[in-house]
C-alpha cells in the first residue's frame, strides 16, 4: 500500500471568491449546487457570502493623504465652525468605537438610521 500524498491547501483569488458569491446570489441558485460545480466545500462558500455581506455593509473609508517626505512639513486642515447652537431637536449621531490591538476606529451613524446601524452591528459581531 502506497503512502497517501498530502493534500495542499488551495488559495483562491478575490475575483474567484466574488464570482462564486455572485453565482450564489442569482435567482434560483443554491449554495450547495454552486459549491459542487466549483469543487468547493459549501461551508467555505457560505463563509465567503457572510464576509462579502459584512464588507458591503461597512462604510468605505476615505483614503488618507500621503505625507510629504520631509519630517517638518505640516498639512493644511480646514476646521469647520458651528454657526448655530445645538438645539434639543438636533439629534446626536450614534458612535461606535472599535479597538483591536493598537488600532482604534470610530464610526458615526446618523441617529435617524438606527435600524441600519443595529443590522450592521449584528453582522459585524456575528
């Protein structure tokens, strides 16, 4: 009896993953059928679907400006001043603070869209 050859882990490109997820979202398509067609495990494909849903729910970040090469350079900033005082009718935004290691992210969501914020948090926290 010959020793069994060790299976290598396959790596899939983001384009392949996106195409597989898109195939699952077509009307009448099942995740299991798409997984069989692409020779994937259905659970892996379901994971990709969840990841794509979370990624599309997260607001896209604005790219930071590139820093000049000199260390003593300053960046011009525009600071907006509030001309009208805060009134009781002005709603404050929902703020979500996320910390992971040394990274910190603060996300502000309009209070008028609290339901969408709750859905996003449920997806994020899984």
